[in-house]
């Protein structure tokens, strides 16, 4: 069989490694939005497919027998496209999504919002913004605040003079997160419900320092697509799909 794994997440890389070790032909597809990404083992392609029609054509032309959508929990468009393309072509599809932070011990203390508008309504003069570079334009109403922005790649827009940009890639350790929050004198931590352990330390550091946290909820996943939260479960699904 030939398995298409969508996404450059840690889970996608782990899945590709497991499947390649099992002798499965795996093609990992990365969106190409991050420069110098960590590459998975096996075959790799970078770039979009051209919407639902383009992805459906790709599945047929490359004889893909199963698709695992292991994209970031907030990559709603590609997940929707994958669901539609797989439905059209009759290709089995699984969603591999790391568990969110709703079960974190501090989740009940956080402010949960459905989008940026909800974030902007939360008070804070020195926010620490960890939502990624692609949505930074939505936070420009905070131009008069001392915002600390953490991104992997440089922002693609001009940011307000009062903002400070830190470029780094996780995973992050508790000591470093604590020091960064303290140095900035952050009075608000803004994050998406990305889940996983690579970036979880900032939440523990915020608790220790008494910094309020606002979390953007995940977008709704496509209906009728089976989903798992662990790589091992995805491996088992692929083996069943192969049978």
C-alpha cells in the first residue's frame, strides 16, 4: 500500500518513522509554511495540492491507498480538503490529532475563547503571544501594548515598534519559559489549544508566576472522519486499512 501522511507535526514524523520501519511505502506532505522544517523519514513532498480537486487527482494518480491527516490541530482548511477529497475518491482517511489541553490541571482557570476577537477582549498590557506568525495581523489592535511575540520564522508583516519578536523552535523547557515570562514581565499568556508536550511548559510557568492564560479553542474537525490521538493507534489503523 501507499500511505499519504499530511503534516509536518511531531506526530506526523513519528508516524512516518513507524510505518517506514514496518516496510510501508509512506509519502509525507508538508505545507511548506516553515523554513528548514524537521523532515520525516521516507519520501517527502512540500507544497499544496491545489484544493480538493487537486488533492483528489493526486490520490488517484499516485495510487494512494490510505491517508492520515496529521496536520496541526488548527490547519482546518487542509483537514477539510482531505475529508472532501477522500470522500470523492473513496480513499480511507484517519485524523491523527494530539490531545488538547482541556484536561490540563489548570484548564479550568484559563479563559477559553473561540477566536482572536475573544482574545482582544482580555485585559493585559504586556501579553506574551504564542499563536504563530500567520495570524499576527489580527492582533494589530494591540499596537500600543508591549507584546512579546514568539515565532519560528520571521513575521511577514511590519509589527508595531513596541512589540518584541523572539524566534525559536520547541520543545521548550520549564526553566526557559519561566525566565522568558519573568524577563518580559508578562501579565497575559496567549496560546492556541495546540496540545502536546512540546510547548506545554509555558502553561506551567504561567501558573508558577501567576500569569493569566487565554486559550483559543480548536476549530471543529470534519464530521464522519475517524480520529485517534496516539501514533500507535494510527499505526494500527493503517495496518487494518492495508488488509
